C-alpha cells in the first residue's frame, strides 16, 4: 500500500522539482523568494494535482489483474510455499 502513496507523492512533487531545476539552470536560482510567487505556486499545484490524478487513473486502468481473473491466495503445496497469484 505504500507504493501507490509514494508514486502519488512523486507525481505531486515533480512539477515543483522541475521548476526548481529550471530556476537553477537559469541565472535566477531557486533560492530567490520572488521566483516562488503565489501565482506560480498555484499553477504548479494545479499541474501537480493533474499529474497525480492522471497517474492514479493510469494505475487503475493498466495495473492489477486482467479482467475475469480469479485470485488464488498463498498456500502450502507438498511443504513448499506457493505465492498468491491471479489465474
């Protein structure tokens, strides 16, 4: 359960990191306070939320088991541990 949360957090922070790299690459530098104006932060937050929602939609659409699959839980067979799978 921690993986989807970390992926969502990474997608949320990506626009802020990209903007900081852009500021670092230019002569402005990310430490300058005026570069992080409320308008810029608002647009970065909107972009971050869009990326996060799109990531979760893609994850839900293409992740997981194929349609119609049945989950077989983990069990023991002849003394060997068999992991849970979708069949």
